[in-house]
C-alpha cells in the first residue's frame, strides 16, 4: 500500500550533480584547497552545513564554513538562472504521481535552490511538503529528512515510496523504512551495496507510473 511518494531533487528531477561538482571543484581550486578523488561521492547527500565544513576543513578552503556555503550557493543560483538542467520526463512524472498521491520532496539542496527549481518548473503546488536537509540534524545517509517529510505528510514511512539516485540517498530512504525506487545516474552510479537496498530499479522517469508504485512491486532492471 502506498500513501505518499517522496522525491529527491538533485539527480532525480534535475541533472544538477555535474553542476554541483563543477561549481565546488572550481571554488576549491580558486580558494587554495585540494579536491580529492572521492570528494564528489562523499559530498552527495550532505546537508549544507556538512558540505560547507567539508570544503572548509577537509579540502583546505581557507574560509569559514558559513562563508563557503553562501558563496557556493550564490554560484549555483547563478548557474540555475542561466539554465535549469531539468531531466527528461521530470515534470510529467511529478504531475502524474501528484494526481494519485500526496508528494513530498526530501532534498540535500538548500531551501533557496529548492524554491528556485520548483518555481521555475511550475511544480511548487504539486508538493504537499518540501524539506531540505538544512532543516534536520543530519544529512543523508541518515534518514532524518525522510522521516521528517513523512511526519509532515502525516503518513507512516513504511507506506511511502522514495525516489532516489545516489548511494547516500538510497541509504537514507531505506533507513527511514520507506520502499525505495532507484533511478541511477549514469555518470554518478550508486555503489553496489546501496543499489541493493532498492525495491525497484528503473531506467528513467517515464517508468514512474501509478501502476509501478502502487504496491510493493518486484525488483526490475
């Protein structure tokens, strides 16, 4: 039984992971830091406070985390103003599922960018609840944001289907007790242990149908 569907944003509705990587890589280089081979994978799912501290401390950016967060988010906002990297079928998938269930959004993006994306796509009114990991104690892979969204929707986590792409996102939704549908990103594929947590794996957003999400489903590839 499905009572609600909870979407991730980055990598599910917008192809923003490459943009985040480009912006943060450039920022780290410009500020005297050092990007590490596993930095992008580690950053995916972190809350704003977590990734800002990671850049500031672990990657050697010589600025306070609060400054890092503001400056990077400003750069991301400018990139979105130039071009919003909407994924194929994103708007249609949201509209299709919103006609059947209440929708939540559980994103690691800052609230400012979430609002910008939903306004630009005209999807803001389709989501009953939107939350950033800025609003909970821990970012993904902790389940905090998914549990908070379910609570605000007034449904049990176990009756929610979460739509995720990243390793930490899949882990977070699964830890919250939700059924998980994975939409892997070709350039940033989830790690094998994370994808194994998914109840269903789809190749694109056009496969997110009411019929596919209406019950526990069987795992498909």
